[in-house]
C-alpha cells in the first residue's frame, strides 16, 4: 500500500519526459494539475484513514512479536548514527551509535513513507530509547523479516529490496585489509551480510588487556609457540603471538570459521531438531537425557526456541565445554557434597586446580537449583541469553573477547578463557548449517574492527615467514625487480639498495609480485611521468603481460577508465589475471592478490553516473576526491541519486557560471536525458521558468522523469 502523495509524485515524474510522443506528454503534464485538483476531500480522508489503519495493523503485529521475545537488530550502512528522539526528528540526536551495535526493536512509526524503528540501545550501562530509520537497521530474525514482508512492502525502502543485501556494498564499510576475504565469501553466498562492529578500541590496548592475568589460555595440545606459563593441568597462558592471531578477525573471514561472528538468533526454517542432532550425534548427548524422557537434541531445540536463541549455539557450547565423552564431574551428579547438581555450561567454573574449577561450578549450580539435567541445560541457556546475547555479546567472538561496551565494562566479562573456543564452536555451527542445507540463507555477521590494526592479518604462531632460496631463485627474484625498473619506470640504472629493498620484501614474504609491481606503478616517480590513459594501459601490457596490447583488450580497459574507474582498479585487473600469474611463475614469484578499496571502483554504473555529472553538468573530468565522495554517498546510501545530482546542479561551481534559463535547460537535457533538447520540450520548460517556476522545481521534473529512471536502470542503479 502506497499513500496518495507517492502516487501523485509518480504521476509528476511521468510528466517530465519529453521525447518522440511530445504532444501527448505535454498534454499529460497539463492534465496532471487538473486531475490532482479534482480529488475530493472525501477521497483524501478515505485514503488517510486507510493509511492509518494499515500502520496500526503493522504496529500491533510487531508489538505481538516483541512481547513474545526480544528482537535483536544491528546498526549498519553508516559509521555512526544519531539516535533520534522522535521518528524523522532531525537534529534531535540522543547519542551517536557506532556501526555494529546491538539494538533491541520495540516498535515502529511511519513517517514520509519510511519506517522508523523505536529501539533500545545501551552504552556503558546507560540505556537510550529512540528512533532509527529502517535503512540503517538489519536483523536475521526470520519472524521480523516476515513481518516486514507482510506489512511494509508498500513502503519505499522495502519495495526497493532492502530486506537483504545482495551486492558488495556492505563490504565497503570495512578497512581494505578485510575486503578481499569478504568479497570471496560474498561471491559464494550473496545473501550473507557483513557488518563492521566499530569498537573504537586501539589494537595495542586490546592485546594488552586480553593478556592480563588468566584471561587467555590455550590447551596443551597446541604447539609451543602458542604456550606460555603452565596454569592448570592441560592449560597454558597464551603467548602474545597466539592472542594476536586469535583476536585478529581477518584470520577467520573464511568458510570454516566465519560463524564465530554470526548473530545468535533463533530461526525456525533451519534451526531444527535434526540440525541439533547433527551437532551432537557423535557425543555422549546422541540419545536421551538420563531419566528425563526427552532427547538432548529435542531439549536444546525447545530451550533455544523458547528463548529466541540459536539451539545450534547451545548444543555447540555444551559440546565445547564437556567434550565428546561428557565425563566431567560437573555433570556427573555424584560429586561429594554436591550430589544431584549439574552444570552443563561450566558457568562460574573457574580456578587454577581441577578441584577449584569443579567446586566453584557446582556451588553455582546449587545456588540456582539445577538439581536435574534438564534444569541445568535450561538455566544455563537462560544465563547465556540474559547475560551475554541480549547484552551486546551476541556472537561467539564477543563472548570470548569482551570488546563490546554495552554492559559490564570491557575485557573481563568473558564466558571462557580458551582463546580458540570461538574457532571450534564456529566450525561446529557451520558444519551443522551445511548438513541442514542452510548455508545460503540470510545470515548477519558482526565483525569487529579496531583502531591502528596491523596492515595485514597476524600470522599463526610458529609459522615461518622467510624462505631460503637457492642461488638460482635469488637471481630470478632480482630479475623480476630489475624488469620493473626498466619497463615500468623506463630506467636503465638502479642502485643495489633499491634492488635489495624489494628483494627483501619478496624473500621475507612480506609482499608478492602484485604488490611489488603496485609499488612501482603508483610511485611518485611513475606518476611524475604524466602518462595518458592510453599510455598507462600500454605500459601495463608490457610489464604485467610481457607483450604489446591487443586491440580488443586495450579498448576494454580504456572504456573502464573513460567511465571513471580508477587506475588502481585497472591495475588490479592485470595483477589478478592468470597471464600475470604465468609471468610471476617464470621468475619464481608468488603473484598474490590485489583488492581495490576506492568507492569509485565498487560499482561501474554508479561511477559512470558520477562521471557523467562532472562531464555534462560541470563540463570537466571528475577529480579524485570528488569522485570518491559522490560514489561513497550513493553506495553508502548517504544520499539518493537525485540528491547527488542536486549537489552538482546547485553547487557554487555551477552557479558561478551564471547560465541563463535556456542554457540551464539544455544542460539538464544532457545531464538527465543523455541527449540534446527537442524544440517543443525546450519551449515548454522555458515557459515554466519565464512564468516564475523555480529552477529547483524544473530540476525535479527532469530528475524524477521516467526517461532518467530508464537511464539509471541502464547503469544498473535501481535501489539508490
């Protein structure tokens, strides 16, 4: 259901097109005003009444969902969001919410045909209640998504396909060092959504805090490079290298471990009893709970469903804590002094010796009345839900590494000491989803980002980063570097220090062929040559492919540059190719992989549109900063394409040209219709302007026309 003003707006957009059937269209423009004036007050009242009824129905349905259980969502598509005191209340920010923060949905309002959600947000124990525009909120809760489909399909953001993010735009919000991993997974799972959790914590601070006292342990089965001081039978303090490796999210942005960042929400379609059974099939929990008349799988499923928490998570957590055989005294029910008490999740089980761990855990179980196995499983699940999942620590990663500031301070409120637990639990959960055939469902992954992180992912402890080349390999590496000086920079002389600089990067595996060549192509020396685009492409062929350019290939890359893609983007196309890999292989060099980070390089249609605005509206090529700013604004949905176009047409640069009305209209034709004006159309718009219609109104006529919409579709811009 769309409200009346949206239909009138659509009609107004249709009036702006001026083409081959010009007379019919001009007549339609005049009829628009007449038709709008003939609407009766009774019809308007009926429409408004219908709108209000629909909104009330949506609000009541959502209230029913939130009364049943909490609905978790995540803030995304912006680095920070000003929580509004009211729906669409500009300038009323209560607090700035960083990307990735947990929000609890409480209600909804519709303002200007857009949903605004009433949410609860907590920072450092202080809770705030306010409104967030729907475009900046995402949830993997299926009941909430079904509610959106049922009640909001008539509103713009939902109609444009905002329920899932199928493009790679969510990846742009991450630092460059994250993106290549995420692009690879997005290509395989387009329904997966990646949200950066901006912790605003310094990397060195986090590492130091995670090494305080007994916060971080590793099992004795790990290699020596992981292990520090022995702390308990079978457990060691983690070394700094181990802590860095396990805290660095980039090490786990892969198919095996990505589910350590999954939001732990229950979803009916893939959280099934059989799915839980797949997790625990080869453990002591494969059958019935002793003396309870219910299977472990059925019990985990029922508890998770009731709490709105993933039963896969609950089963994986007990599997992690109790192992395959389940012989711990914490779940035996026979430990002296604590007979008949059980602690399946090892909650509050801490200490240096086995006795301390067992007795502290059973003392807690006794205080909670967990005197049956079912009570222990249900009570422990409720503890995890209320004290972790619903308090910001809503992923496996965050339950180990407490870097969420919502509640309980930072760093110390961790569920476990084992730094590899998120890895193993995440892998177990992922395997369960695979068996359930659910890997292509929509999942929201909340991935931490830290300030001042290392440039690349921290290596696994004990892995050697240096190769020991033969004399022949040394000569090959040097030859690879020399050809870059000769063919890229056009030099016939180069110093030994220069050669050695790049040689050490290759020999230590700090860099690879693609990144070393990048260092030449984007050096100040190369830029100083002032090569044209054509000359740049010719040099790429010579250096990267060791040949001259073929006509078709050269035309392909020249077109990329013409529409505004950066030289870095074109370089990556050469560097990631099989042909360059063969050149690298000839010199014994690892090709590597180049990712492109600029917003102008993420969507060719968006970039071509911005380039056209520069060319047609301002009469010049786009500058680096401007291209990046406008492409980012569109891709991050900071501005609509109409707002971006407005920024050009009413910029000081454009206004200072002092165009008359006729020239103004001609430029609008070139900019929005991608053609020259027709005489009748020019007269029509000139009459409007001469009669006193504002230039802004004429601008909107072009920007909202079907002809311009069709051009946007050709660019692939349909939801911006």
